[in-house]
């Protein structure tokens, strides 16, 4: 119990307060932006034909969508719904946003976790390799590779990889309908492989740079030399003293990337046809579905806040200095 | 006994009678730099007998730490041993392979590093770091290793060691961390312990305790000690023999007592004369300041008139209090607690205390970098917290700071000229040509060659940098200069020069100094009046002579007792 309390430390209540303020801010901002964009659900629904609707019809439709109310009332009614567990309904499909999210979110989380794993698996050893002989060929090659990976836009890489595999090898698992991990684990993993790889490669690059810089910094620390002076062999020195300390900034970096991934890897989800949270927002935006966009954005913001808390927790695990209240 | 190979040694006593446990012969260390090869250590000889303590003394750049690093074969990547031998027992370390060296380091040769704040792995509990030494040398594992580590921590002076075993370095004070490092270095009972400035980063009272405990633990475990230090007084007090290094060479060595009583080499003599614990007072006492002295040098401005009339107060702190809020604590921390302090015009007032005593916060109040939470700070009769606009600007001109680390307080991209001229530019003094002339005058005042005006801080020595900082402080012709540990980071000889400069400038310009330091010995040399601070309060004040002769409170007594080389001063 006490261990957990030290780990969570003093700032938790304050962090929760901050989180509430953040979420409220995000909601207001999304609400405002959605209303500022020209057009509304009616024009999105009927397109040019919307111009032919009679004032009465428009009034009826506005009443149906609930956009005839004053803006603050619209916002508060949405907020009230959210607080009572009602995220609203997607007007087009008639499915509740909660239900849509429940389907999309696991896919996004799975993709994010896999991408982060790929990113760490490539980035951390890459950074160690680059840092092992700074300024030498190995370092330069690794860094050039990572820069290239960072420079290539993921939509290009994704399209290229998908096209190549489908055309040349005839392997395109994403061509069939998407299967969740629970429905068909084997196919699901095949479907996730490419997007995770593409996203992972773009994450690997900053992870690699951070790892390299951190290792070089730590290696110059006095305590590394002191450990050497007590006879610690090279491998143990590298793992227990250098890497252990160098991972601290890497954790922060990874947490940030993880947060972005959870807000939906729009491009990758779109190209590889993965029904994730990013696609859900995209869909809502196209149709100007206020409730869908508004609520999904809130879900994304919640994920972001949670990931930040999680990062903090991991940070406390790897760095005892921040554990003190 | 044969004559020492250094030639500067004495016929007997400078070589141990038994076979040395560590023997350094004609050691040479070369560093490859962008300016070519630099030989940092040139033919050093050193012998260490079992159970003996030998001190290696020298200024920064003398090569003393390089010797330590070379012995452990832990030189920086661009350094190499270019000649000579290092023999530990029967093993030539200069010829040993890396694998052998790994077995030697920590096992037969313990190292205590300089800065306790940076030498422990921050993410590893301290106990585990000691256990690691036992583990890598296969001496103990598991419960047994833990028990030994706890015993070592206790031996090094850490109370409640069994609990503290699992704590992390940041939960320990500097002195405690150094004790951990000492326990770590001695964990495998090495025959030789090399301690490189083990206590330079610590408060004086802590320094004394830690050195006592290190000596006790080392002798208990049978380790001979090489103590590397910049402090000759400390060396003479702690070591059986002293080796004095200068510019990579040993200039003199011998038994501590003889070397101090009768230094043969000119450099040793200068070091001894400059040691603050021994050196002569630089300013005349306040009591005698009214009377004309031999050359009138001591008489501060305005004090030439009759009698010991105190000059007008320039800076006055009355009941000054400063509190800081600390995260996670309800009660604010009182850094400065109802301090009354007066700096008379033309005088030097010193504030002495250890870290956390509130002395630097006092300096910040005087500079109005902070406002007092209670009480007043007056300068020339005006409450400085009320100053706004032009009046504040005028105050800023009149009060100038000089900080401890001139390397950190000078902008690395500014040349000497730009740094010194900056306050003139800020306060719009004259045009560029006029300012150029002023800068030349200022450089002359602080005895810096004009040729240095285009250099940048990294191209200057520590002493030169501090002169630049003083020149910059003088640029606006201030009335008060606040010196926050301004000479603490300097080598003794340089420190002596800067103190002389300060005293000279005070005489010529009638400056007042608020001199903040942890070093009571330096205070004795330059201050007219001393305030001793402890935990935010002034616990004692008075003339330095009186404070040294008859300290009123225990804390002052402790501070005085902790000054190394008491015996030397009494001699």
C-alpha cells in the first residue's frame, strides 16, 4: 500500500483536476471549431439539394438535429449527455457513438501498442548501436537511415509497401474485411503487421535519436567512471548504469508518441482499412456529424490524458528522484 | 637511504622503509588535443607504504588528478600513459591488459571521487551500488553481501544503515553520499585507496568528519591512502608524507612536518604563504583603522578623521526575512530569519556560513534580486523595495555582484571587452569610443593585459575570468560590490591575488564589500566585520580578530576548529 502511495505520490489529486480542465477545454474548442466551419449537418446530408429545402423543412430538420437551440444550450445539453453516459448518436447510421467507439477504440489501441513495440525494438538497439562508436561509420549510417525513415511520409511508405506486397507477392491481408483480434487472431495480426511496421518505423527514428543522445550523455557522467573504478565489467556497466539511466528520456518520448498514436493514426488506418478511432473522426467530419465528432474528440482527449498519467507512472518507476512527494 | 629520484626530496623520510604497496616511477601522461600533444604529467615518482597516507598537493592543472586516473588506467579517451611504470604489489599496471585491470579496480585499488553529487548512480539504491562492488569481484552475494555492505555503511558513519541501504542517492546529503562512496571504494578491502579531492565539495565541518571517518575506516581495513588535494594545510594535517606537484612535475616531497616547517622549493613556500589558514591579514583592523598606519593603507575612506567613529551605513538590513514555499510542504522554509546587518561605507563585511545557512539569500536581498517578506533593506537610507524606474536603475548602478563561478556567470559568446562594456551599454554611458577607453581603464584596474580584450571566457584562466567579472562589476563605479563566494573556486595563489586586488580597489576607490563565503579562514584576511549565519539566523557578529580569539557560540567554534591546518597557523 505504502509503496503504491509513494509511487503515485502527492500530485495525483492535482493531476486529476488538471485533467478535468483539459478535457473541458478540448470540448469547448471542438464545439466552437465545428460551428465555425461553414455548413452544418443539413448541408452535409443533402448537399446542393439543401438549397431547395423550404424554410419550414429546414426548421424541422434543425429541430430534429437539435441545432435550432442557442449554442450554449446545445453545448450544455451535449455535456449533460456525456456526464450521464450518453455520447450521442451518429445521425447517419443511427448507431450510438458509444457503440461505434467501443468497436473502433480496441483496434486503435492494438495498433498503437504494436507500433510502439516496433518503434522501441528498432529505435533502442539502433540508438545503442549508433552510440557505441560516435562519429564513426556505424553511427553515421544508423543516423542517416533514421533520418530517411523520418523524412519519408508514412502515407507514401504505407502505400508503397501495400502496393508492392499486393502486386508482386499477392499478399494483401487487408483486402479482406477487417477482423478483430478476438474474431480471428491470426488474420488480425497479419492485417496489423504492415500498418504497425509503417508507423513503428516513423516512431523508431525519434526513439533512436533520443536513445543515442541519452547514452552519450550518460556515458560521460561521473558515476559511470566511478562504476568502472570499482571493477564493473563492460556489459554490466552498459546495462545497469548507462542504459538504465539513458532510458529515462526515452520513456518520456515514447509516452508522447503513444498519445499521438491513440488519437488515431489517421493515414495508416485509412490506407490499410482499419476501422479505428481516426477513421471514425474522419467519417464524422465528412458528414458534419456534430455529436460523433464532438464525442470522439472527447474520447481521444481522455486517452491522451490517461497515457500521460501512465507515462508519469512509468517515469516514476524508472526515475526514483521524481518519486518524492 | 638513497636520495630520492626527484632530487627535491630529503635524504630520509620521503621513502617508506618497507616495500611500497604502490610505486609510481617516472610516470608520464600525454593528452592528444587539437593543438597537438600535451604532456600533463612529466616524470612523477610516488611511493606508498602499507598503512601509510601520502598526500599529493597541487593547484588545478598541476596534474594531480591525472596521476590518480593514470594509476587506475581510467584516463579520458584522448589521454595515454606515455612513459614510466605504476607497480601495485608485484603487478605492473601500465602493462596489464583490460581484463586484469578490471580485477584490480575496486578489488586491490579503491577510488574515492571528488564530487559526491555526481558520482553515485541516481537510479540505483546506494546499498546495491556497494553490493555491486562485492559481486563483480566474486566476494559475496545475496544476504551475505547485503550484511557486509550495511556494516561498511555503518563504518563510514551512516546511521541506521540497514534502512538507508535501500534508499536512493537523492535521499542523502552531500556528506552522506561521500560516506557511501568511501564505503564503496573500501568494500573489497583494497590495499590502496586513492581519494581525489574527496571533500572539496563539502562544508568545512562535514569535511572534517568525513576525512576522520575515511582515515579510520581505511586504517581499520588496512588500506594505504593517496590523498589528492589542492589544500596544503589539509594535506599536512592528514598525511604522513606530502608530495607537491606543479605543472605536471613533483617539485618537492617529504614528511609533512618537515615540509611545512622548512619548505625547500619556492613554489611550496608560496603555497604555504597563500594558504588562508596561515596567511597574513590583508586589511587593517577596524579598531585601528582610525589611527594612521605605516603607509595609511588600511584607513578606509572617511575613516582618516579622528577616533573610531563608524562611517555612515551604506547598506542596512533590519529584521530582514525571506521565506520560500517548498512543494509538498505546508510550512514555508525560512531562508533568512530576521537578519540585522550593516555594511558601512568603505568597509568589508563578511557573511560566513555553510550551505543552507541563508548567506546567499542575504546576498540576493542586498542586490534586490529578491524582496524581503518582512523587515527592510535600505541602501543609502532608501528602502530598496520601494525603488522604481530611475531610482531603481540608479540603485542597480550602485550595487554590483560578483559570483562564484566566473565561467558560468560570463556569457561564453562575449569577448572580455563586450562583457565589461555591457553594463555601460545597458546604462547608456558614453558612446562606443568613450566606452572603449573606459574598458581599457577597467582592465588596467584589475591588472588584466589589454591584449586579452578580444578573448572569450574559455580562453582565459580561472583567475583571469574572475578579474573580468570584477572589472564588469566596477564598470558603473558602484559603491557596494556583493561578492558571493567570489574566490571560493580559485586556487590559493590566484585567490591571494584576487584578494589583494579587492583590498587595493577598496583603498583606491572607497568601495564597500559584502563578502559572502563559507570559508572562515579567508574572512580573517579581508573583513572588517564578520557575521556568522546558521539556519537563516545571524548567530554571532564581530571583528574577525575577536571572533577567532574568543568565539561566543558553539557553531562558530566548530567552524574555526574545522579550518584545516590549525597547527600550521599556530606554528
